[in-house]
C-alpha cells in the first residue's frame, strides 16, 4: 500500500505535471492521433496510475526504468507514425527524462543509485523540480516544427539516431552502478548526456526538414516533366485533329469509293486506320487536374503504344482538393509497380486503373497482369529486383502516406492478376 507521507503526496501531485510533459513530448514528435481524444486521455491516466504505483510501492530503480520505457513505447501507438520513429521517440524521451531526474537527484544530495534495491530518495524539492524541468524541456521540444514529419528517413539515418539514446541509457546505468563519484562528476557527466540527447532533437528536426525538401525538389522536377509531357500530348492531339479535319473530305471520298465498289473490308480497314491514328495520340486520362492527368498520361501513354491494354476510369469533382505531393507518391508508385510487372508478361498485357472521389473518401484501384510470383515478408509485398536495398520502397512510401490520412490498402492476387485498392480520407 502507498503510505501518504509528505514526499509521496508531493510525488503524486508533481507526477501529474510529469504526465502532461510526456503528453507534450508526444505531440512534439507526432502530428496526428490514430485514436479518439478520450482514448488518449484514458491512456495517459493509465500511465500515471501504473508509473506511480511502481515508483511508490515497488520503488526499485531497474523496474522503474523498464516500466517507464515500455509505457513510453506503448503510448506512441496512440499516434500515426512508423515503428522506427516510435522506437526512437520512446528511447530519446525517456533518456532525456532520466537524465533530468539524475541531475536533480544528485544535486539534492543523493548519489547512491542501487539498481536492484529499494530507492530511499525522499527529497520533496527534488521530485517537484524534476517534473517541472521535464515539463520545461517538453515545451522546448515543441519549438521544433519538422520532427513531426520525420517518418520517411532512410534506414541508415534511423540507426544513427537510435544509437545516441541507446548508448546514453547504457552510460546512465553505468553511473548507477559505479561507486565513488562525486556530486560534481555525476551531475556534469549526466548533464553532458542530456545536452547530447537534446541536440538529437535539433538534428532530427534539421535532417527531417532537409530530407523533406530533397523529396519535394525531386517530386517537383518529376511533376514538371509530367506537365511538359501533358502539354506535348495536348499539342500533338491538336495537330492530329487538325490534320484529320483537313483530310476528312479525302478520307470520305476514299471510303465512299470502296463502298461503291462493294469492297466493305477495305472501307472498314480505312476507317480503322483513321480511328487508330486518332486514338494513338489521344489523352488516356482527362480529369481536369494536371497533377493527375500529367502523371498518368506520361506513364501510361508509352505503355499503350507498346501494346499494353490500358483501361482507365477516373472521375474527380471540380472541387476536389488533395496535396499534389502525396497524390503523386500514391499514383506514381502504383503505376510504376504495374508497369514493371506488365513488362515481364509475354501475353495479355493489361493495366486497369480506377480513381473515384465521394463523400470525402478517395478510392484508387490498380490491377495488372503479372508473371513473377509475388513475394511477401512480414505481411508486406517485397521487391523482386536483385538490389533490394535500392528498390522496394514504392508500396512502403504509399503506406506512409496512407498513415497520415488514416487510409487503408488491400492487395489481392488471383489468376495472375495483381490488384491493389487504396482508400483514404481527405477531410
């Protein structure tokens, strides 16, 4: 049972501020929840009850460490993000809070840190100061604006970022075990670790911004190429239509002569030639949105000319609005994957593409014939290309966009037909 001593009461009250600090840390790193606000509040209350019980009843440092670190990690699942970022946030936030606690505890005269024995620390000033300073750090962390968006960093970046808090926790545990250090030595060393980890916030913020700008720059360049292709396609279509209009009288005379001679087959062939000439230059997609039309026409038109049967049904309302950056990621990767699969097929090459928007939900569906067996790893489709380190990011990038819009994707493979359906909310 919890004894309601002045220290324990101060601990329980100040821990409320500590929980709010954890809440602010989570919102510094994560942009959107994947649960209701009420669920988030209940989870934080549960965190408060659990950590208070472990700290005041069990009161063994190593258990406090394990429970708090695990609790931080579980709290990250309230928010939309990649698992790599959730692990990073859990480690770095807990490392910062642990550093802050060790500095305050040391400066208030307690330099014995038994990992597996009962903790006898009882400074009211210390426990209140720890939570107040932790709250101040959480508010400072909210000043970084780009760490919320750092979800798509390469694997090597995540490994480097994760190394810092992991090694920091190891060093803190070493300080727990080492005897004979002075207050100054402990506090200065832990303060150094704290500064290093807080600098990770800054580096993560800067790296996230630079990587995002790099992605956007590459995407803008790609979109410009799509727009140029779209303009060339429209110009070509205009020229073809003009030529057809100019020659229509001669074509009609030729067809009429075939009909007068009773040569129905030649008349049909001539008509087919006219239709083929027009269709080969026609837009495959026309939704009225350049970000959609330019991309799809640029990718599908060459495939159609190479003999791939293209069937597109795309319908978007005039007031449709969606970030072109995210839309390009989804459309580009789905079409690229379909084109790659179809290029390996010997016969019956086709791509069916559908796009529909209704009641705030955007539905995108792509189906294509394929030859190579679909490989899965941990429930995900993996690339069939030899260089897996440089490829295989397409569907993962799509998944990360879907996470930001509470979207879903469904993959179906049947009778050598690969189908992926994407649904996401735009409101």
